[in-house]
């Protein structure tokens, strides 16, 4: 998969960012199996910026331990595969763009695809 979209929920804002189990395997290509398993992924927020090591941890859910949570409930998290373990991460908060993405979410709060929505 090349793209991962996720509707940001209250838990993502107030606690830690939850990653869908399908995305762990099929997008991030990380094998987190047992409680406490960890992996590093590298995220960058600007296409010209630097990658930042970010921990992914499996507890009851898989969590991505983001250092900067500059998003709110209802925004869309957008991840784009760059190369193994490296991803572009953006927050989409502009209403027309959010609505276009939400119309394409298939009855869930996430979307994995090889096709970009926007």
C-alpha cells in the first residue's frame, strides 16, 4: 500500500495516536505481535524536511508515539510511503479536502490504498 488515511479521534488527541492493525502490516510493514513489541518508523512532515524517528508500540492497540500533536478531532491523518520505514505525514484540516476524503472512507475511520484520494 502506498497511502494511509485515518480520521483523527479523541483518543489520538488526548492519549496516543492509534494505528489500525491492517495498516501496521500492509502499510508500515511492521511486525508487532506481542504486547510491548516496538518498532521505529521515520516520518517527515514536509517533503523537503528531515525524517524523524518515531516509535510504534503494541499495547491493547498499536500506538504511534508522535512528538507533535498539532491536530484536532475530525482532522485527517495522511501518510504516504516513501521507502521502507520512511513516510510523509500530513494533517489535513481544510474542510473541503476533509469532506472529499471522508466521502471515500469505506464505512470505517481509515483507508489504505495504492491510489491517492487528493
